[in-house]
């Protein structure tokens, strides 16, 4: 595949991500409380990154390294959303696939955006992940979110919003385990994404 054709595919996929992300954002505006959720926050972050990506592609400018790293963070975060939904939330809520994948903004934020972002980044976007630091940075969004909301739960400013962040319900020990599982899982996921991309 030629470099020009590859860039056109990346452009199209990122335009699609912007459209889908905006639809999800508009739907989420019906309830501003949704914006405390990792799902919404990671998708808004991804939306902003895709807008910058499209800007550089349309201007036919080289994608700067900082933007490629932000894209790596965004894709890792979206895949965390997708996998947490599949392996934690859906089993927790009686395998309600209809709600988690096809209701409201969930169609875009839980399913379409993560899959399209993953395909674009891993198979078409021209960026080689070379260092451990980059892999660690890809986990930063998840780590900051988890740390912040555990603190907010301890201070009783926020309850959850996810069951595994409810410190007083789960206890300190289980909350710590959940934190390590989610952040550690995010790091492992970022390594897997990097490994697949290098192939």
C-alpha cells in the first residue's frame, strides 16, 4: 500500500472518529453527570486528538511526535474502556449487552470508537513505538483517572462512578487490588498494542 493511500485511510478513519465522537458527546449532554465516567472522558480526549490529527493530515504536515504519543494514550484508554465493559461491567450487570453496546452514547463510546481507533492506530498510522517511556505514558490517562477518583471517593465527594472505585463499599484492600488491576492491565494493554503495531 502506498504512503499516500495509507494517509488517506488514516484521514477517513479519523474523520469517522470525530463524527462518531461528536454524536456520542451530544447524546451525553442530556446528562452532565456522565462526564465523571472514564468512558466519556477517554472518548472526549480521543475526539480532541483526532481533530488535531485531521488538521495535520489536511494541511499535509508531518504528524508531530507529541501528537502520536497522545494518540497512543487515547487508543490505549479507549481499549481499556472496551475491555472493562466486556470483561467487568457486562458480567457485573447480568450480561446486558444491549445496554452496554447499543444504548445511547454506548454504541459510539463503548463499541465503535474504540474499535475504529484501534484499527487506525495499529494498522495504518505511521508511528513506531520505540521506548518503555512511551508505553508507560500510554497508561497515564488511566492512572490519573483511577488515582483521582479513588481520592474523590475517599473524600466522599464522588460515589464511584464505577463499582470498583467505591472505596467505602469495597474496603481499602480490594480498592487497592482494583487500582493495580486496572492500571496494571492498562500498562499491559499498551504493551500489547505496541507489540502488534511493530509487527
